[in-house]
């Protein structure tokens, strides 16, 4: 076992999450479940300590921060809530899957830059014809002059 701690979840072969970087708390959930909702803490609040993450590269951390800035607290903790299911274990697995999906999305390479293009000659002519037509329609909406008194 390495000195980094126990691996909690492997996102990919090069991205891992260690147990000391994640904190799970179970809270009461709202929604379906009858009286079970009032008695058992089934919802999961998963906190991932982004700044302490040793298994993620700096590029992935910065992308994760940019993509999820509204979920990250001032101390660098990413908050994920899972309360879709009635059981604690299913919500726990759902929260872990959500975290894995967020990290996998942040690890994707950026899209290639857009290649600048010009509109075709035909497209330019169609645009100008449409503009002229609209202008004529609007010109026809002007005030109607009074006939000359003779």
C-alpha cells in the first residue's frame, strides 16, 4: 500500500480518488419514502476536497474548478448531494458516480479550435436580397400622404 492512503474510487487508470480526500455525511432526505424519510438519514452529502486531491493533475483540478465553481466552497470543497433513492447505499453509489462523472468530464481534452470560414457568394447574395425585400416592406408602412386639393 502506498503512503497516499487507501484508494476510494478509481475514475480512470490515471485518475484516482483517495479516501482522505472525500467526506460522506448522511442526512434526512425529502420526497418519497413515507415515514422512512422522517426516521432514516438516506440522503448523502459527499464533500470532495479539491485542493488536497493527490490523484488528480493540476489541469484536471483547474478544469473541475472552472466547470463546477457554483458547487465549490471557499475552502475548496466540492459538494455533491444524492437523494434520488430511498436507500442509503444506492444514494451513496449515486453520489460517487456523480463525482466520477464530473472528474471524467474535467479530464476530457478541450475541443479543437474553431476554423474561421466566410459565407459563400450565394449566401451573401441571398442575405442582401432578403435585406432589400425587408426594407421595401418597411418603406411601404410609412405615412400615407393626403391627396392634393385641386
